[in-house]
């Protein structure tokens, strides 16, 4: 269980932040049809209207069915770096290397997403302060 705020682009890809009450952590995730092997790390080039940088995504799983499409999920290895980048931007894009020396470009508008993630993070933090994470151990939220 947890909370999330996400956006979907014209191609049906999903990008958003997911906060899990079991762990007390938040992750930026992307859902796409590009197949991956769970736990494998992949380099990507991120570009926004505020700048560009290299990032790393990790295959979080799949395949899942989302609105009739097969989707694989990827998490970003550095929440703080991605969060800092998208909080200054209105557009977000990734250049992702594929097999056979090909690339895919995944683009998202951030209009409305940042307000939604800020509200979600506040609700999540408030919830954790009242109940704490659902698992044993120390709270290690990235907020």
C-alpha cells in the first residue's frame, strides 16, 4: 500500500513518484513497454528544459497489464538527483539505449505532476508521522 502521483504521455508511458507505506520510502518510477530483466541497471540520458544529465534506471519488474498494454517498470537509482532535476522543469525526457544500437526517446509533460507529487508527499509524510512504516525497522524516507 502507498500513495502515488503520475502522468501518462501520448504513447501511454507512465512516469511518477510512488511512496510505499511498508518501507516508508518513495521512488520515481517509469512504466514502458520496453522489456527488461528484473534488477538489471541501465544508463539513460535525461533532458529537461532546466538541463540534462546521465541517470541510471533499474528494472523493477514486469510484465504487468496497464490499460490493456504490457508494461515493465523501472525505478531511478538516485531519487534526490532526479527529484532535483524534475522540480525545476516543465518537460522531462529520457534517451534510452535499446538492443542493436538503437535508442528510444521517452518524453513527458510535467504540467500538474509536480503539484500532485508535492501534495502526495505531504500526505505521505503526515501518514507516516501518525502510523510509521508498516514494517519493522527504522524509518528511512527519502522525503
